[in-house]
C-alpha cells in the first residue's frame, strides 16, 4: 500500500478508531492504587525503616543515660571519696573566697595583676584540678589528702600576703575595715 492510500484509509475509518475508553470509575480505582493515602505512606515508611528508627532511638536514649551518669558521678566525687576532705574543702573554700572577694574590691590599677596572675589566684586552678583528680583515683592516699590541705593553706597564705601589701599601698575605707573585723 502506498503511503497516500494508508492516509486515506485512516481518514475514511476515523470513527472506527476512536473509542470511548474505560468508564470513569475504573480510572478512579487506578488512581487510588497509584497514589496511596498519606496516612498509609507514613505507616509504610515506618514499616520499611523500623530497624533504623529503633537504632536511632537506642542511641539517643543511651547518650542521655551516659550524660546523666557522668554528671551524677561528677557531683558526688569528693563527698563519696573522703568525707573529712569534704569538711576541709568547705572550710578552706569559704576562707579563700572571702579573701578573693576582698582583693577584687580593690581597683585594678592598685592590684597590678595580669590575666595569668588573676587566673592563678582563683581557687580552682590547674593545680587544684590535678590534686582533685589524683584524690579521686587514689581515695585512701594520705599523701594526696595532705597535699590538698597544704594547697589550701598555701593559697590562704598567698592571699593574706597580697591583702597585706594592698592595705599598705592603699588604706581600706572605714566601711571595708569594719566588714573585715566582723569576719
């Protein structure tokens, strides 16, 4: 068949080629099957990935538990290690903090301390942290306990000497000296 006769044939029988197609309810059923409902989609995703979700949940729960355990352990360290050291710590800490507050009441120009000196004056510097770590690792070691008490005493002596020099440089106001007498 030549090409033009084929085209003529299609034109003449055009009505026979066109059909109404399937009814609309069949299209609706096909559409439901192709596009699942959103609720089912979430459930299907969870069903497919439940092992991954469970693993993530276990990791999160374990991370929280470990963090809480470490925080609890950190807060109970010195009380459980050595009750007598807790008492010494409380006493010396209060004394050192009082002296530090008095030193901080002086103007910075009178103090003449750089940032390294100020950091070294603070109660919980590197030496303190090292001694506390050693005490945690060796709770029964009397040498470490004695070193800790000696650290506190040396810190108090240093602060007393600094306060003495500051008082010589700049006399304390009447209000401060009354406060210090009460202490």
